[in-house]
């Protein structure tokens, strides 16, 4: 497929940990990670600067551990370590196909990752390196969605690309359970917050709203999904300050 021109110069890609697990439902599926690496390589070939934030739910579910009686901050720190493991897996796949990568961690793990330093991260991006931000924000009670919004704002990303598993955007109800669910073509930040729609957590969404950072929600499983999102061809949902519209509205 001939690649269209990108609409953005610098993006932040948010991937859930579950995305790395593929059909296994847990751990890391090497085929999925290799596919993601190839997609990111194609985005780089368009001249786009790419930063990535990964979740850790394929390895560790902090909420489950807390419900079982684990100290909440400890459970959250364990989740940060899971995101570092995922970051290293993606870094390895990217480097295997010749992509230069730097992983920066919000908690100190000097043997495997750089510390997060904003200006250094921006310099890496300017040099065409992929930067993976690991360990969330480095603080308990903050999700990786919040880390994605925060890092995107800090590095001057033009958009956050929120990759979802099996859902091609934001709907007014769960399309996997409701046949009449309608998809939003464009969604206003406040509408997303007030209607409690599954875009990202409310802290992250508020950060994006306050800083005018748009979000595209798209289906990671679609063909060349990340490339299409970067070129504006993905059939996802754009979340920004404009009026909310549904697909099919005239």
C-alpha cells in the first residue's frame, strides 16, 4: 500500500499491556511485538517522530492485587516494573529491525534504561530515535494513560494515539454488547468526561483538555492501523475541543 503523507511531526503512541499479549491474554506474544515494531518503523519512514507509552496489564494487575489485600502503593510500583518489562520487549523488536531506540524510565533502573529527562528525550526524537517512556509517571495511583498525556504534553507531541483492542473508536455504549451502539466521529473533551466514555482515565483526559492536546482512538487490530492513524486514514474517533458528532450525522 502506498503510504500517504503524515498529518503530524511528533506523536505519542499509547499501547495497553494487553495489546502485547495478543490472543494469549497474558505475557508477551513475540509475533504481536514484532508486528508493532514494523508498524512503528513504517511511521518513522514517513518522517514522524515517535514516542511510546506502554501499560503493564498483561503482566501485573494492580487492582487485583489491591483487592487481595496488597498495599496499594506497592501494587502500583509492581505495575511500573511490568511496564519496564514490556518496554524492553518492544525495544528489542525495534532494534532487531534496525530502529534506534531509547527507553527512559520514571523510576531508577540504570542497568536497563535511562532516567526520564525531558530535554534528552526530545533530543532523541529529533535524531530519529524512538523513545519509550516506562514506569508510568513514577508515582503510585497514576495510570499509564496519565503518563501518556503528561509525557505527550512535556515533549510537545501534536497528538496522542490511543490504540484499543478490537474497538475502532469511542461508542455511546459497548458495541460488543449492544447492537445499536453508535460511534462518535468527533468527541468533545467535556462530553467525554461528563458521559464517562472509555477514552482514557479522567485525570489523563483532563490534562489533554487543559492543554488542547487532541486524541485519536483507533483499533490496533486493523490493517496498518498505526500508520493509518498517523496519516489521518484510521476510522477512529477524534477527541478535541470541537463539537461532538456521531458517525452518520449530517
